[in-house]
């Protein structure tokens, strides 16, 4: 199924399918991930009430006065969780492109708990660091935690689709994801009262770092763009009732670049198309367990083909990527 030119995948259909149909649907996802690495997922099974609660509490948080939001700010540069104020991040720097800071603010939260026995000091100081929760609005923490848990489950189910797409057993990735170091980010692109600086957009051109990202865009919003295989910037449409999924650098690495981690950005649409309007989104970044060894899958190597990438540990790899983007 396609929405104009954008691929849409029915997750419930896959999960209810027999082995032969799953293989066919997996092949479809393989083609998408070789092409752009972006697709929309419908029939995902997350109750709308869970989505709406997280969305509305995030919006209410961003509505607070700046001094209240700053009470839950990250305590020092490079701390991964809590509130990150406007113009403190330039995502294009992760690709060694120097740009003005991005026109956004965010609230970021990590895993809901550290796995039993986790003692790696780097992991505890970074991925399992405490989320700096806001005191307001009421109900924010519960709504956030419920949504995070739902997205963690959805991400695992999508990785089972990915395993099938790669010709692997459906549960191949499960053991890499029993204590994932994922993160949830609520993003607010404030209404623009002042013209952007030259080259300044809402989120600079970048790829995501992990296995996959689950994005909830604002209904009817404009501005999210990807580079398609012809080298053109192409708009990603928000599709009602769907999450937008894209693969990240780690998945490209895992597949020896069989799948692409597509460059994307959030631009300022023309003013008459809502370019100055406030815009919100929520992004969940799936990252395998801290100690998971990510090495090129044999299934992605032809006879005699060499791996392009040496094995990496999931956690330190993510940490290095993250630290390159904070100002």
C-alpha cells in the first residue's frame, strides 16, 4: 500500500499473516529500506488514548514559561536527558557541516529502568542517567512512561519485520533488545517571530544514529524532508493514524549498507503554508542493549564480500555520535 509516493506498511496484517505472506511483506520492506529507509506504519496497536496523553502533556510542558522549563534542564553540556532549550543543538554537525543552531527545543527521556546487574560506569552515567522530570504539568511523567513503554514494544515488533525482510528468523534481534538504551524526545519548533539566520532551519540535515526511529509528526504539518535516490529533497507527508519509521546509521552498518540511513531535515515551509507556525513532534530512537556487539550480518554479505565495518558496541557507539551534536 502507498500514500501517493510514500510507502505505508500495515503492521497488523504482517503479524496476522502466515509464513508465505510474511515473506512477501518482508520483501516489500527490504525494497523500501534499500531505497529510502523511510515508511509509515499503520495498524500499530498503540491505543490512541496513550498517544494523545503523551502528546498533550508534552505540549502543556512546552507552553510553560521559560524559567519553569529550565528547572528540568540537563545539568551540564552533554547530559542526555531533561529539557534542552532553544538553539542549543545543531544536528548538521553530526555530518561535519557547520550551521547555525536548530530552531527547536526538546524534552528528552531515557530507559525506564537500568537492567539488573548493570555496573558499567559509562552506561550508568550516560544511557541510564536519571531523566530530569518536570514538576508540571500534572500527569506528565505517567503519560510519558506509558507512551515510552508502548513505543519500546512497537520498536521490537518492527524489528521482527526487519528480521523477516533480511531473511532472518523473525526473533533474530530479540536478544539485542531485551534491555535497549532507547530514548524518547518531544520536540517543539516554536512559532517564528523573527526571520531565521542564513542557513538556519528547524532541524539540520542529519541521519539518525540507532537501529530505527519511530516518529509521531503533528497532523497536517509540513517541513520534514528526506533525500531520495535521485538526490532531491522530498517531503514526507504526515499520514493520519500512522507513525513514520526510518532506519538509522546502526542499521545501515548492521546490513553492510544494504539498507540506507537516509539524510533528513526539518525546513521552514513558506509562510503561507504554515512556515512560521509552531510545530511539535515526538521521536523514539531504538538503540540495542549497551553491550550488544553490532557486526555486519552474514545474511547481508554475498559470497566473498567483505564487511565494510568493524564490530562496535552499541552503547559507546551511540555516546560518540550524541556528543558530536551538542553545543
